[in-house]
């Protein structure tokens, strides 16, 4: 399904936003399930392998944060071109994403043998955890081209308004991952047990399945009509995507420090944090999916020179996200003990998790406003503003406030989450003010004013 674009003048409806959002939500849940399944199987190997996967997954996420954020620029440029009815421009932007995915993925794969285990040692983990973690990181990062290619192809489909193909691909990839996990981790028949490396390999093969599914669908419209590197188009993608890449990287760093604060507070506080994060995914993921849908619709609307339609997309997505947060907040307040108790944690962990869950229920509407607003601004190409605001608040509001309350006043996980609540509350206000103005609406039009294209690689097109 492709969203309505420039040629359709009717007003946007709630269903138009939701049609784009729900497949994105399923894709996100599928990615989450992939990591959960890996953890469940590896947990059967013992504490050291489980700790190794936990530390290594965070490291892989950090390494991939910049290129994945950068490829978000492909989605923005494709959406803008689609709204303008320029299929060639959309295809050119998508191919720049393919080249960027191969370049960054290949670089990561080449460097993986030299740094994976050493970085884990610097993080302070034990020798056994570092060794096992090095195996996991090595396999995952060698498979970086596959991960980034799946990101680039997803950006192509989503920018055109087709979120269902990436959804189907992610579900099939997850099923492959689940099927391979026990075989590669524990061994079966002639296949030897690979341990944590097997979990990483299963994930890479699952991601490869996603790439194959999307590539098969994109074969005629994209892959059989290749485009070489084009400096002007690549520069457009870079200008929009690089701030997102920097934002993702720095935010991962702030959350790493956030987790360190909870480790200082004690295991019960860290465990309570994990429990709450798992619970609130049921409301946060739909809101994030609505935000991404809004970003696509904003990009398409601006490509069609319809600022009114862009504002309408933001408003409809925000209303839906707030509605979800209100309903789920009521559930969190009504049955907090039932939700926290489902994880079988100790009484102290449940008590701490209950406090944090009630806090989030009280302020999560602001989180919805901030998330949808940020995605909408990114879809409009206003990524430098998003970078400055999100990174500034993360490092100068969340981190110091969480540290002061969590460690200084010894409030533990509740204090840390008060700092987090302070961050997205201020963020919601700033983003709302930005969206009320007009400056954010002109960034993609400004990108048109670039130098004529200079092709630096031969193109068969």
C-alpha cells in the first residue's frame, strides 16, 4: 500500500496516518522480539554468556547508531520526491542509501577483528565476558552491511508510503532468527554448537532474509535501474541524515551513562528500570510508529508544496499518540502491581518498579507530544534543530538532573526517571513551539538549491 501523495487533494484522515503507522509498529515489535529471543536462548548457557550478549548488543548499537541515523536521510528525501511526483529523484536518493550502507557496513566489517574484544575490556567486563562478547560483536559487525542494507531498503519503501513490505520482511526475518537460534547456539547434527556467536549469526541471517524479501519486491522499481554515486543527491541525503546519525550516537551515549547511574544505585534499582522499560513499550512503540508515519506524510506534503497538509499530519498523529498514552496511562495507574508482578521479580524490585511506572503514567502524554514532534521535524528535514535540542537536553538536563536525584539525593531509579521525565517535558514544550512556527517547513525546499549533479561513478541508468 502506498500512501496518498501529491496528486490527491483530499484532507488527511486519522486512518491515513494509522495505515502507515501500524506496520511500522509491527516491525518495531519484531525487532524487539528478535533481541528478546536471543537473550532467552543465550540465558540457558549461563551467566557469563548472558552478560556478554548484554554488553555486546549495546556496543553494536552504539557502533551502528551513526550510519543508521544517516540512512534516515534517505527516507526523508524519498518522501519529499514522492510528494513532488518525481520518481527518478526518489530512486536516486534510494541508491545513495545503498552505496552508503555498503560503504559504512564494509568499513565496520573490516575493522571488527581489531577492536571488538579490546573495547569490551576497556568497558571493565571480566576476561570471560570480554572473550565471549568479542565473538558476538565480531559476527554482528561483520554482518553490518546486511543490517545497513535492510535500513536503506526500509527507508526506500517507507519514504514512498509503503510500510507493509518492511513489516512483512521483518516478521519473516524474525521467524528465521527464532528457528536458527537453537540450532546455531546449541548445535544440531553436523552443525557444531557456536554459543553466543551462534546467536549473532542467527540474527545476521534473519536480517539477510529481510534484505532478500525487500530486494525481491524492489527489484523492478529500484534495483534493476541502478544509479551511481551522485554528489548533489548524496549531499542532500547527508545534510538531512548526518545530524540524525550524530543525534542517535550521542543519545546512546547519554543512555549508557543513565544506566551506569542505576548500576551505582544497586541491582534492585537497575532491575526495576528494566521491568518498567519492558512494560511501557506497549505504549511507546505505537507512539513512535505514529511519529515515523507523521514524518513520512510531512515529507510527502512538503514535496507537494502543501504546508497545510504537513501541519495536519502532525496534528492527527499527535492526537492518536496522546490518545494511546492516556488509555495506557490509565491502565498503568489502575493495575501497577499486576503489571510489575508479571516479571516474577523480588518484592523490592516490584515496589521500585511500581513507583516509576506511576510516575511515567502521569507524564507520558508529554512523551507522546515530544516523540511525534521530533519525528515530524525530522521528516521536514529540520534535523539540525532536532540534533541540537535532543542532545542538549539529554546531556544538560537529563544526565545532571538524574545524577543529582538518583545519586546525590539517593533516590535511585525514581530519581533517575524524574530526570528523564524532566527531559521529555521540556522537549515537548520546545518542539511544540517549533511546530507552531514556519521555519521548520522550509528545510526541504532549501535542499533543492544545490549545485548541479556531478556523477562520480558510472551509471548504467
